[in-house]
C-alpha cells in the first residue's frame, strides 16, 4: 500500500500511536511482553495487523492470574496497587 496514510509496516512511533500510548510506554512493553516485532538494523518494525491481533488476543484475567505468581496459592487473592488505591480480585 504505497502512499497510504495507513502503512502496513510501522516504526516504533507509528506503532505507539496506533495503540494510543507514549513511545516510552510502548518501549517498556516491547521489552517485557511478546509484542510481534522485528528488529531490522537499529530499528524495530511492526505489522499493523499483527499489533491489532495481539491487542485483541489479550485477556485481563490472564494478567491477574499470572501476576498472582505460583507462591500466592490458589486461594489467595492477588492485590494490585495503582496510584494509591488497591484492587482486590475475587
């Protein structure tokens, strides 16, 4: 799609904009999650559709289950702290 305002291959700035986050936040997630990406030379490249599919395949329940850790036990309720308030999951 040459000349398109929605290119299929994105750089890091365009990928962050697509997901609606800052480049700094996107970069943190890039290095801690399994975002579909390729590093070509010094630059990261992203498929627009692969990013959309990656976001769509996520589950907040999976995040909270994984963050509880194996030491938490099955009956323990994991807690998350965000900006001064805590969230208890049931």
